C-alpha cells in the first residue's frame, strides 16, 4: 500500500524554522522524508535546527535569507536548488507581533504609530507570505508541482484583544492564501493555510506567563475558551503540515485552512 505521507521525493523550504513552531514543522517534514532548506537571518539558530534534523537521520541545510528582501529570497532559491534540488514545498512560518503595536492601558489603539502598524503588517503579510510566494510559487507552477503552506492564526478568524495589527495581518494571509489557491490550482500548485491555536513561543511568552512562571490572566482566559483547556505542543502541528504537504494525501486539497487549536474557534463563550 502506498504511504500517503511519504515525502522522500520532496524538497521543503521552511522560512521561520529558527522559531519554535517553524522548527517543529521543519523537523516534522524531515521525519516524513523531505529534504529541508532552513531559511532565515539567524545563522546560529538555523544551523542548530539543521543539526537537530540531521541528528535524527534527516537531511537539511541552512540558507541565509531575509524574507522581506526579494533579492535575498532569489539568491536563497538558487542556492537551495543547487544544493538540495528544486523546492516542491514552501512553508511560510516567519512573523510575529511587535510589542510597539500591542494595545495596552498605557498604549491605547489611537496612539499606535502608523509606521509601526505598517512594519508589523509587512512582517506578517509581505515577508510572511507575499514575497516568498512570489519567489517560489512561479517556479513550482512552471514544473507543475508544489504545495505552499502559509501559517495563519486563530486571531485571523476572530481578532484578539491587544494584538489588532497581528490579527489584521493574519486575516490578510488567509485572503492571500485563497486567492493563490484559485490562481495556481490548474498549474499543479496547492496553496493552503495552517491555523495554530495557542502555542507558547518567544513572541507571546511575556503575554502568557508572569516572570515567576505563573499563568497570566490572559492565559486563564485562553484556557477557559479552549475546550481542551490547555496550550498546544509544537509537535501537535506536525500531522497537519505533513498532510497538507503530501501530494498523495492531499492532492485535491487547496484553498483550505486547517485549524489545530484545541477547539478554540468552535465556541464563543
């Protein structure tokens, strides 16, 4: 019987693999057999991720790239193709929320500087999806094969308090995903999104835990709104990303958003 989740013929570019969630996705794709191109600006973290993948029997290499710079992405694309082969999977896992645009009692919404809003929006939409799709997508279309997975957020569906710029930018990622799914559907390239629920990472740890490690009031609210009453673990995203990446398992799947959120979006109160 054919292994629906065998990615041994695939080359996966993972942008943002130096982070907690992006790293888990990269290691998960590697465990399914894909060769992994770790793209990012932090060479130390990137090489550590490569070492972790290789230690588990996978194949990976680090390529320096700035997702906000088209020329940098183009150079990385050429380097990946030369060393690992033509990319067939693209995971856009870069992004985050800049504290300068987080709404607080001391920083109300109306005081947020427009330039800070644009910078945060660009980080999540332009560098987090648009530019990488523009660089890698057309080459996939030309070869007639590809799977692009954009990382969204539960806040893309229902905006969260305090992180309004992040929520708006991730909603835009969902819209871009659906647009590209339609544009490239007949060219052999599938475009989907993955919506994680709440997974503690560098970008949100200060919002979720006090300095002594105890949960903040925000964490208590999240757990109360999540039917599973807990945060997710990064490895719990792996099954979804391998499914979306697999041409065998998801050959007729494009333009969807897969939620891995412990039920967060299944209820209101």
